[in-house]
């Protein structure tokens, strides 16, 4: 799979949206991929699908670590791909 | 702050191009913005196949050459993205869902709903009623040329009467299902059907 | 404030920003100097979200890097006029001194450098990607911190270099700061500098070597950032020492 896309952003770009879920800045937190075990700082992950939401993927294996969507009816966050968040 | 302050002189884009062709809340763009939930796959045509299945049973499968040999239809349509841009008068070419069913030897759809499965794991759900009668197709060409990978090539689903997230990129498999199971965006806050004319953007609309 | 943390945990609220001054940087770039009531400070490299509301209730939201250092009172946002850009068209064409808009921030503790982060400081950018890096350089300048620093700035032409005079003044005053341009489309007569897109040879010649353990920050359009960070890694830099901020396809 190639990631030579113009449209992908850094995890840092999702920081504003994620602030609506977490009171602290989560982009400086560490996370461990539940698939391949690699650890990353959230801000260093690639984020997709902005502005529909934020899809953060493991830089090593592309597994989705975090998905966040904000709609007029509420906020939705799924992190089953990540083993933990360490602040 | 209860009411956000008005930014003096700021006007929405929508006011600038009024058109009966635009569903509510949309604005027309000459660009073709890209939105993907993951990295762009670069599939070799030799490795590509499309399958139609139901409950684990394969109803039909086509290699690239076989798929290209199926009846081709050209479709002109306006497309509407849930992020509010619309692109009017686009032209695509591919195989209608009706022709795909015929090619698989199916007199009628195997179940009332379909889940589209794509390279990279993206999924979206559709009612068969939104695919038959020429409403849905698997397309391989845009504006006369092969669809670029970043826009979903070599083949994507095309269901222009619904928001464009339903026109799943990098399509590989269409699975019939009895119940309307939500796909990737539908299970994370977006509307289960996504009709732009009823502004069905989000779950709860 | 220490590296990596932007103060105590608190909710990010929308605040009111008032435009105090507008600076024309280049034909397509303006800087807005804004006063934000109750601003609690920021770290160089962070950004803000701004939100505009039309009379009919329509809202548009965008992110902009903070180009001013934490030492300055006014928050500076540098805005590039993007073709068909709804928000940039408003900020460029309509916005006047005294106007207000909503702003929330500072956001993003990851892409941050302060004088206590250590160095050398290695900044690589294209176009408007210079904005967050300028906050870092201005902070370094205000603190009179003298560690080695490099700004490698890719621009289509010299006229399009943002903050050019200020960068040249900074570099003249500070022997530890090198500012290197590469002008990819148009060069002035007699130009002896780089005139091509960044490549391995250019980085090998200009950058700090991996043994110097630089803190690298790369910012600009996504393809540029991908290319620059890949080249740095190929030259032997530790990927963990490279922080990137992709601006998307247009970088605007």
C-alpha cells in the first residue's frame, strides 16, 4: 500500500477535534498498537478522513488506532485498535 | 457564549451558486476533493477481482478482463459529499448492479441489503432498492479515463443519489445480507441511508 | 512551561479574537495580529481553530498555526489566499481592523519547540509551512538563545518568501542562525542559491548531520513534508527526532 497521498495529515491536525473528547491534549500521549505492538506518540500518527472525522492509523501496520466523529447529535469515539493511552 | 458572534461580512458559499440541482446545505465545486479513511491502495489489475456473495457462498466472481467484458453503461450524474461539496455533471462508466446480477445468473437479489467491502477494510451498507433499476453501478472510468487510485480506481461503487461516502472506493466484494448492518461511517455517527435530498447526514437526522 | 505540555488540563473553549492589525506579507499572504481576551499563552509550534459565523447561522472552521512567539502579546495568524477558499477569501478580502471572530487554542502539544527543548534546531518548510516555524525562531530570538539553528525554506520565488526581511535581519544579527532558501520557479538575477526542489544532495549540504542530534521540524504541503522527512531518514536521522506537520494538498 502506498501512502503517497496529498490528503493525509498528521495526528497533530486532529488535536482540536480530540480536545472535544479529552480534556487534556491527547496528541502528546503514547499509544500501543493492538495489532503489531508498535508504540507511537499520537501526534506522529497519520490522520485520515478529515473533515468527516479523524481516523488515526498505526504508522507501522496501518491498523486503525482511534476513530473520532463529531455530529450535531453527539460525539463518537472508538479506540479498540489501541491497547492504551499513556499520558 | 450562547449565540456565536456574527463575523461581519462573512457569507456562506451556498448563497453564491443557488441551484435547484443542489440538495439542501450543499455548494457546487469545480474541484474533485479527495477524502479517504486510509492510505490509497495501488492495486495491480492482475491481482484485482470483484466478488458477489451471500452468507459465505460465492454467487459470482470476475477478473479484470472478465469484468471489462460485461455490458458497459455510461452514467451522467451529480455527486454530493456529506462534507457539503457537490460536483455537477460528472460522467462515469462501468457495470450497473442490474447487469452484475444478470451476469451472476441471479433472477433477483439474494437478500434485501448489501455490504460493500473494499481494499483496506472500508465498508458501507446499502439497501438493494438503492442499487437496482440503474441506481447503482460498479464504475471503472471517470470522464472517459480509468479512475485514478486516489479517486477509488480501479473500480468503485457508484450510487450518486446518496451521499458520496456510499460510493465506496476500491471495491472488491458485494455481500448480500438479510439485515441492514451499518458499515464504517454508519456505525460511527453517520446516517444509515444518506439521502442528500432529505439531508440525512448523521444518525439522528 | 516545559517541552511537550501546554499547561494544566482544561477545557478548550471558544474565545473572541479581535483584529488589531493586518500585515501584507506577500501578494497572496496576510498576517492577522489579533488580541484574544484571556489568552493563557502558548508554545511555539501550536495552532488555533478559528470559526466564522454568517448572519444566516452558517459556520466555517479552519486551523491556523500561531506565527507569533509566546513572548508577544498579540496572536499572529498568517493566512494564504487559497483559490476558491471560502475562509481565506473572507480573511483576505473582507476582514478589517476591529473585526472579531471566534478562536480556540492553543492546540497541539506535539509539534512544539522551546529553548529548553535542546537543539540544534532544524527547520524545513515550504510556502506557508514557515508559519509555526517562525514562532519557534521568534521565540529563540526573543530569548536571545544562541544554539545553532537552520531554516531551509522552499519557495516558488523570492517575492513569495514570507517574513523575508525579518528573517534576514535575524540571520544578520545571529551567527548561529542560517537561513537557506531554495527558489523553485523564479530566481532573481545573479541568484547563486538553490533553485530546485529539495533533494538528498541539498539536505546533505545544508542540514545538521545526524551526529549533531538536531531537533527537526518539517512543515508545508503534504507531498513536501513526506519527501523531506523521508530524505532526512535516508540521510541517517532518527525518525523520532523528526516532527512533521502536513498542511494537506494545497498547504494553504
